[in-house]
């Protein structure tokens, strides 16, 4: 399920407001909080927002990764092709990715792949290119970048 709901982190040291989806909780397995969860990119990490496509699956994927991680290479190894990357801090990367995913959800766009199509996870950050063209997906990313808070400087 793609719908987000306003929640509060249960970690006493955090207690920040978060907006998880059921799918993100179900598949992350390490907690829903993007600030203190046991996974992923932290606020001050050097990070990348990336856009990839998979021709055979007719899908696009938005994602974030720590700078220097193997995340993009792992997806490449399963047939994904890199379209673009943008460097920024972790907080801004999470915001940009989240804005794109919120837009896709508000448009009721279907995921581009099934969980079993992605051995390195991330199917909830995909969209069907039959439902949204690559040009539209690139515009979605550009708009999220324009309207994201510039927390990098």
C-alpha cells in the first residue's frame, strides 16, 4: 500500500513526526523512521538521488543512496540503466525522493515492478513507464529538485 499516514517515531530519543507507508514498513524490516531507523541515509550524509530505467520491465525507479555506496551498481547488475544522479545531503535527498513518490501516489500510478523483480529491494520506488513516460518522470524529479529546501549549504 502506497498511502502515507502521519505518525510519530516511538524511539524515545527521536519522537519525530514521520509519514511511513505500509509497504515501507513491511519491506524495510528495520523501522519506519527515516531519522533514526536502522537503515539508510542519515540527515548529514553525502547522498545521491538517482533515476534509473529497466527496459525489459518497462519501469522507472527513483532512489537515494549514500555517496560512494554500491546501491546503483547493484541495480545495474539486474538490468537497470542509470538516467541521472544529483548529489546533495541526506535530508534533502529524502525530501526529493519523497516528493516524487507522493506525486506518483497522488496520481494513483502503479508500481513498475513486483517485489520479486528486485532482489536488492526498492520496488515501492518504481513506476510503470506505460503509465508515466520517462519524460514525465524526469520532469517529476526536476520539479522536486526545484521545490526542495536547499539544506546543502
